[in-house]
């Protein structure tokens, strides 16, 4: 019976040792893969998250300004149309309409 216990103890130690070695090997492989990916990404001309967020904010601001200018232009065009309608038909271009 002692030989079976000793055999099981040796087998358990061997298994534990193998699992530890596998964990170390896995960590080493993960580190090397991570390094390779980082090197590959570094060679590409990619922007960082921070740079992307800055440009995204700039685009949102420009979009808002564009919309505000669009609304302002529409209001100005409306005013011009109203003024043209108020002109008397007898007024020549460049003349001011007669006072009513």
C-alpha cells in the first residue's frame, strides 16, 4: 500500500509541477504575442484614442457651428425675401421704395 501512496504522491507532485510549468509557458507566450502585436501596431500609422477623441470633439463643434450658420443664413434669406416683397413694383433696381 505504501508504494501506491508514494506513486500517487509522486504523480501529484509531477502534475503540480507540470501545471506550474504550463502556467509559466502560457504567460511567456502571451507576453511574446503582446510584444509582436504592439510592434505591428507601432509600424502602422494609427492614431491614439486621445487623438481620436480630440478630432471627434472638433468635428462635433464644427457640425454645431455649421448648423447655427445654416439657421442664421435661412433667417437672413427670409428677411431679404420679405424686403423684396415690400418693394413697390414701380421702383427700379437700386432705388429705394417710396414712403407709404
